[in-house]
C-alpha cells in the first residue's frame, strides 16, 4: 500500500475538523472534513501495519495485516454503536462487502482492462475466493432470513423475535469468529494448505486460499517496469532529517507501533465527529442514514486499500486485485461483523445481524457475480464498466429512497 501525495494532503483535513468542531461549524462542513480526514488515517493504519509485518515476519505480519485490514471500519462502527445507530452499522457492513465486489473490482477491471485490453488470472484461485466469500456472506445473512420467516409465521411475537434474534446474532458472531481463526490458520500459517507455484510477477504471493494476505503485503511495493515485471523499490537511508525518519520508519519497530497507536486514537476521535453529524444532516438536509452507511462510510474507511487493488490492476496484476477485494470482504464478514455484534452487547447498544431484504439480496448477487467473473480466468474493461454502473445505480437509488 502506498500513501500518495494527495492522501498526505488530505491529512490537513484532520486538524481542520477539530478546529471546525471547536468553532461549532455546520454539520455538513464537519461531515465533509471528517470524511476526508478518515481516508488518509485509514491509509496510515494500513501502511504502519505493513511495515510492522515486514519487521515481524510472514506469520505474525500476515496476522497483523488480516486483523488491521478493516480497523478503520471497525472504529467507525463502534462510534456509530455508541451513538445508537445500529442501522448505520449494518448498512456499512453490507456496503463494504458490496462496494468491494462492485465498485473496487469494477474500477480495477475498467482501468486495467482499458490499459491491457484483456487481463488473465488463475480461475482456480479466484474460484476459491468466490466460494469463501459466498460462505461468509451466507453466514451473515442467515439471521435475516430466519427473522423474515418468523415474521410471516408468528405475526404477534415481535418482542420474542427480537430477543431470539439478538441471541441468534451473538451465536452466529461466535461461529463466524471461529471461522475467522480457521481462515487465518489456513491462509497465513498454511495449516494443511496446498501450495502452488508463485503467481506470475511475484515471489511471495503463493497460490494458497489466503493470497489476500500476501496481496496486502505486495500491493504497496509494486513498481512495474514492463507488463510482467515487478520490482520492490529500494529503501535507502537518505540524508538529513527526512532520511533519518525514513530509516527509523523502515528499520525500527517502535516508530510504526507509535504511529499505529496514535493514528488509531485520532481515527476514533474523527469517527465520533463523523457519526455525530449523521442525525443533524438527516434533519437539516434530508441525507439518508442508510445511504451514509451503505455508500459513504465504506468508501471512506477503505479508500486506501481500494487504491491498492486498483493500482495492482493497472500494473496488470489482476489476481492481486481479486485477492484484495475478496479478502477484505471475507474479513468484514468473519471479523468486523462479529466484533461489532459482541461489542454492541457489551456497550448496551445491541447490534443484530438483521439486514434488510435488499442487503441480503445484494449479498447473494455479489457472491454470484464474483463466482461468475472467476469462471473464465480473464477480465475486460467492459465487465468493469458494468460492475461500476450497477454500483452507481445502487448508490443513486439509496440516496433518493427514504430510510
């Protein structure tokens, strides 16, 4: 993952949002500044995590990458739960999964396909991601389906259904966490995993089902020379103050840890401000909370990671783009959602996995589309354009649809 100049420039929005908060600025201005500030903060969390991953080795480093891959999303979700907005949290979880498969993968295919006309990837490896993604989203959608069945068969027991649904959500969350542990054991530590030849153009991205973890480690280091060449830039010590900082950043352990802790704390404060503006915006400008959760929060929380997936496709490494998008969605379903369900119970703001039928239908559609794309082992810019168009239709529809 790289932090480009425009991401560093967006860091200016972080002090700006704190100043605007002290000056009691309008909710719209606070919302815009907080959203812009969260983009580079999420990128810094990912960058610090990947530097730590290099220092700590493949096993622990891969675990850090997989765990902190959606840290910003979890922090924003906790802030929304604290503000009593569980519907926004559910929408953001659904939006992250849907956005990865439609917006991010679509943009990657569109830009990469326009540059190279046709991009090839391993259909078998992509099929493994598709099957894991389908199983993960099915697990998230089961409570919603059971709640719908309960409403149609027992129309007079809403309170009982709510209590049972919450207990069911907790049980599903625990099962999903167990699945996440198994996912880490298989993908990061290679427990009973079948190994493949290296992916063309890479050395560390093996053909395990968890190539998503290796893809996170590779994405920030790709600087292509030709279509199939990949080199890692040399990290020289340099001279002067910035050279010393660069040396400490890539060759020490305490500085990335300090940055990770500090940026996480700042992200929590900025997330509180962002979430605090949702209800005022709903009343003042009629902004739909469902649209904020489904569209805006996932884009803000995962923008830096999305940039890595798109950059990989533009360097003709579509297999890595597929790994990043699928891996991020799997982590949302198996880690972020269970953590938020359990945290909501402890915080006294219960979060049930009772998604709307629209969201459940989109889960099924996302799993189907991902499997369909992986069948032929190639992608074109037209496929990417259609995925982006579908996401745009969804965004416009939820923007104008009442909550």
